[in-house]
């Protein structure tokens, strides 16, 4: 699976996942991803990636992302509401991976221009009404060049 993620992709600046080995996302687990922007003169798309099993018990996922600069200043914060399953039919959405596993790429920032070069960090926090989100297998971050994005 890692080969598929790290294969040839000219758009990608950064992409990484945090796996939840036991198949659930605990409310205290707040995955963080640090990446470097070398050219702030161009625009970027930033995505949250979610990998879930069909055992996920709800149709939607609520999560908050926090974008911070290299000294920890919060630049962006937003609550995301994403459907993982069709609300009426219950059919899984996203790209099918292996069997009952689905991947979702959730647009967080479109055509975003970073203020300066350097390190940035994105942190994710699940924002559901339960401490344990069964069926969430991994959360990740993808940063890509917006000019070349499909």
C-alpha cells in the first residue's frame, strides 16, 4: 500500500498518514503533520485524507483541522463535515481500496498561498459525539501544487 501512496505524483509536495492500528480514532488522538513550503509564491491545495472501513457506524465525519506556522501561530482553523456514506442509500463514498476500505480526499484549502517559506503543521481532531470512532483506520494530509492539480 505504501508503494501506491509514494508512487510518481508530480503534483504532490507532501503526503503522509497516521494509522490507527486498532481500527478506531480516539478523541485524544490528534494526528499532526509537519511539512515544508519552499516557494510561497505559488498556490497550493491542502487536503485531509481519511481511510475508513464500512464498519464506520455513521454517514458523516466531523473533524477540525488547525494550520500553524513554524512558531506555532494558528493560521487557519475549520470544522469539516464530510459524508463517508450516502445519507439515503448507505452506499460507501470515496475510492475503494481493498475490499471494505475506502479513501477520501477532503479539500481543506483551495488555491492557498502561504505567507512565507518554512515549516507548517496541520493537526486534526475528531469532533464527533463519541470518544471512540470505530472504523476510522487512518487520517492523513496531502499538500499539492494547485496549478498542476487535476
